[in-house]
C-alpha cells in the first residue's frame, strides 16, 4: 500500500492483511501470530493489530502480557515483542488493568476503540500489518473494515478447520468479504491433522480437505493446511519462547509457504 490514503499513522504501512473467520475456536489468533513470524522470517518488518477486544490472546502468545503502552507525539507506541524490534503489537490486552478483566462494552464503545487503534497507533515503517479480528461478522468487523478502507487493505485470509460445521460458518465470512468489497487472498485450513511428537506421523483428527473444498466452491485460492503441533501448543501454554520455538515446529513450513503466497500477491500493490 502507498501513501494515497493521506497522512496518518498507517501512511508508513505498505500492506494490510486481515485474518478473519466466521467461527470462534479455529485458531485465528494463532494463525495471525504465526503468519507475522513467518513474514518476519522472510525479512519483513511486521505489526500485529489485535482487535479481538473480548479475547485478546496474542500478548500472552508472544510473552508480552503486562507490558505498558506509552504515548508519543504520534499516538500510542506499539509494544515490540522481539529483540530486533521487527514485530510490533497493539492489543486491548495492554490497556486492561487486570489480564482477567472482562471487556463488557456495547457496540459503539468497541467501534470507537477500533477506530482509535487504526488512527492513533504510531506504527512507523512496516512492510505488513496483520489485523487479528474477532470471530463472526458483527459490527466490530464492519468498524474494522470501514476504518481500514481508506488505506486499501491488501485483503483477507479466511481461517477454517476441516470439519463441515466450521466450513459452513466460514462460508458466511466469505459472503461478508464480498458484501464489503474486501478481497479474499485465500483460505487457510488450520488444525489439519495432528503431528505425533514421537514419530512425526500426521493423523487427521478432524477429517481433512474442508478448507480446500470451500476455497474451490467459493472460487478463491487455497493457501494451505496447517497441522496441530503439540510441541508448539506446549510452548504457548507453558510460556516458553514462541518466537524461538516456532521455526522448529512442524507447522512452520506450512506457514512459511502461506507467507510466500501472500508475498507473491503483494508486489502489484507496491507504490
């Protein structure tokens, strides 16, 4: 993305990606974090905007819980989650006094914060901004898409799991993208098989192929399948260094391949 949208805190962001799903529990936040890390591994400078206001889980994934957000002349300064300062993160989780505090807000207050996240975070120069959204097709999604529209988002990654019930819900998300004019970069099938930590065999716990079938029916690209990796799950649950552990995960090749497909769609949008 160029600077056609005019001045503002997103003027230095070249490409904006939204990660969507019509259903909760498909691992959308995990995919958002893993995609950001894969893009970083490809040499890109990445920001993550966590607009899942009721379930901000990315700060915990990236061991950034409890970090303070500071103000500068340009607005809020995002939190850097790695020593190289190549990944920055903004989340409502940083604004809560207690990590167990529930966000009990009505729509207008949520929408106002989303608009503030878009306009008032001083991202600086980024190659990619990955926007992790809440599940569904609610007013929060409309607020996010409307706030980002002037900045011409590159498009959306739609996440599903293989089961038919998940695929059915995610089909509605594709309809949402069409109605709002948001380009779908492709479908990602998450939790696609379980990788045994002992023999590395992959077992299809939830069936397989639902995401690819959905992409075919919808006429959008299928970007890839990401397996369940118990070692990576343990890294998240136990608070180990996810950024360090991820490249060693069986999920990493799949995410790196997905990142490469995203990168291949980006050059035409460069200013």
